[in-house]
C-alpha cells in the first residue's frame, strides 16, 4: 500500500516535477505513517521492498522479513531467481526460507550461526571487549586439564549454578530428558512423576485459555487490516491528486469534460460525506439514494 500511495519516481528523486506537487515523498509517507501509528522508516521499508519485489515476483508463505532482506540483491534477475531458490533448512529437513537463510544469500551476518565460520564470527563479536575475551580464553584453556579431575558433585554444583535462570533450566532439562536412559531413570522418582503430571495438567489448562482468547484476537487483527485499508485509501487518493492536479496547468478542457469531472467530484464528495456520517453515527450501510448517486444513475 505504501508503494501505491507513493510510487517510485524514476527521475528527479523525491520531487521530479519541481515544486508543484502537494507533498514530497517524505512528507506523504510521514503522514501515512502517523495515520497508522508506525515509524516512517517502517513505511519506507514496506515501499522499498514492494518496489524491489513486485507482487508477481513474491513467494506466498515467505515472510516479509525474508523479502526485505532479499530486496538488497542488486540485479533484478538475480533477485527474482534467488527468491525462487529456497535454501535447505537443516532444522526442518526441507527447503524453506528463513531470515538467516536470506542473510546468507546476501552476505549479511546471521542471528543463529550454524557453520563453523559463522560460529567463529559470533564468538569474535561477543569477545570484542578485552575483559570478556580474557575470561573466555582462560576458561577455554582450562578445559583439557580441569574436566578430567572434576568430581560428579562438583559438576552438579556447577550445573545448578548455571541453571538458576528459569529459561536456561527449561532448555537444559528438555535436552536432558530427550536422552532415553536419563528420562527413564528420572521418572522412577515419585516426586518427579507427580510434578510432571501436574505440569501436563497446567499446560492443558493454558491451551484451553489460548483457544478462548483466539477469536477476539482474530477480530482485532481483522479490524486492524480494515482500518489500514481505509486510511491508506484516503491517503492514496489525496496523494494522487497532490501529484496530478499541478500537472493540469495549461490544459484546456471541453465543456463535456468539465461536466464529467464535476460529476465525479460530486460522487467523491458524496462518498466522503457518507464515510464521515458513518463514523459519526455508527451506521455503515448504504441507502438506495446513495447507491444511485455513487453509481451516477
């Protein structure tokens, strides 16, 4: 929609027609961003991505983030070929797009490193501070000598300290219980079995609560989509006139043409009055007389 409101201008930057336009591109996009409650940079990202990947070149089911990343591919043909060639995702065992997969295509740094080079780069980024680098280097150098002599009790103590954070504890517990022998021996403990059963009951209750909340959430999403469509339509109409009307200077129109334009202005005015009245009165239905007016009957 941002691209429809302000199409890319091939010549002259944001003001190709001198100073006649009602709005500059930046002003127009800022107005739209303010209307829908987002930053102008976000709207500019939408517009840039939509221009770089036209609708017929986009992939259904691929996130906007992936499209935005691939939009940085310079050559048009390479960009369109790239989005058709989803990389293999080792996590799922299928060819599918992820933000990190797209970043690898364009040479950007990934969020979740997988290859040795990516992991090395991530460690290098995290250890730019000299104090951190010294601590990490010390710990790494200790591994071969220390691990051979650490007692089971000491290992348990270290693991306990490292899992004080609930998120870390959950991750570690999940990984440990995926080992069949560990899971079987753990479930021999009566207290553990009782806690696991209680957790399963609580999870079922949370699932039921999410289902109850789902319908209002869907309604909220639909409301937001319709609101954005409405505001975007109004803004697009104003932006289009802002570009078109100044270009009519010096044009001569016949009386028939003038009458046709007057009729269209009447329809636009009627539609705007209907929209304003609908919002003021909460009545969003069309009466027969208004239908005939909008159809120019």
